[in-house]
C-alpha cells in the first residue's frame, strides 16, 4: 500500500478552547481533524499552577510545514495564558494526498 | 525493559462502520483492539464532499505485515465509498510477543 | 518552533486500575497525564483468557528515563494479573522543558 509520511499534530487543551483551536488549525492549512474528550492533570506552564479537568484532545494530520505553522501559532497565541499540550508524531498515511490543501 | 518494535494502526471512520472494521482487523491478524469515540470533520475522499459527525477511532498494535494487510484491505474495501482515515505509527511495546498471532 | 524529543507513554487498562496507575506514573516522575475512555478486546496475557470491556487509555509525555521506569514498573506490578497494554512513541513536544520534573 502506498503511504505518505506526514505529521500527526496532537493538541490537549481546556475544552473551552475547542472552537478557537479548530478554527485556527483549519485556517493554517489542515483539511480535517478529530476531537476526543479526555481528563487530566498537568502543570499550567508559566505560572506552574495546577489545573485539572475536562480537556479536548485534537488530532490533525498535515504536511510538515503546516505542522510547524500550527505549533508556532499555538506557542505564540496560547502558551502564556492557557494550558495547552502540543506535540507531533511521524505517521505513514494512506491516501496521504488528501491531507495536502 | 524489553520492548518489541511494532506498528500502531489507527483508523478513524464513521461509527456505523465499527463492527465491520473490527471483524476485518481481527480476521487479518490483530489480537486485540481499542475503540474510542471522536467527532470531526474532513474531506470525504473521492468526491471531496464534506462530512462531519460521530466517528470511531480504532487502534490496533500489530506486526508490520499485519499492518500492511489491514491498510491494503481498508484502501480496497472502503476508500471508494467511505471516509476512512488510516495511518501507522512506530511504537515500542512491552510484552510485544502477545501481539503476534 | 523549538521542540524537544520526548517519549509518549500510552497505557490501556481496565478502568478500575485508573487511580492506581495515575498515582504510579506521577510518583515515577510524570508531570501530568491525559485519560480517555475506550472499549476493546484483547488477550489477557498470562492466562490468554479473553476480556472485553471498558478501559482507560492513559497518555503521559516524559523523558526517556521516566518512560523506562514506568514501563518497568507496569511490567513488574501488573502484567501477571492484569490486562495492561503499554507502549512508547517518539514525539516532538513544544515547551518540552515543562515535562521534566
């Protein structure tokens, strides 16, 4: 099966941020996304205060340049005030051309 | 800890396809699976029409040849008519011998 | 964007084990975790009896040595009596320094 190497970007954030994050990633070039619900605990970042509660886990498969753009935007826009986890994983995707907009 | 390099196959598809997909992947050699629920949006594939709704996210850990067989089957059987996302990730698994049937 | 290569550890286990597993991974050095719910089927391990039911899917991002400690503990503590799936994936994380305790 022909697969295309792409990036899986995973974001975990407070549920209230879901609409804004989805609008961001589509604007930055993602052709789709999946959203699941998780709960968790972690350090909040700049203030290191603890948070716990309902989060969304957003996954999007994109080319490397779009992944880079999403991570850059997340860091710039959200990290100062929100607890957002963002990371990429290498994936091999079938029908990979569908993920390039 | 001794780990075994295996493939994590992730499928995201319309919820109605869950029973059929699970039967397929077990028949093709998977010894187990996990199913979560997500919602999302994406391009439908051949027709590029948009869909949005409740999806299942199926994960299965298998040897590379079984991953290949699952991806091939998914492409042949579902891609023409269904919105299915399918990709593999490299994972290191403990008790990896349990995933070889 | 500056990213840090870290390990994503994923555990899938019977839901009843959630509190104990979370306490374990925090004690072993994880600074946070995400928990989602899945259902699934798999071989039980030592007895190869089949189980099916509600599971938790725990994800934690940690440095390699903490990942190793978590996997070792899981193998020693749970594998004889419980159906626990445990694997690691390489991820590139932004704000990666937050995951080192």
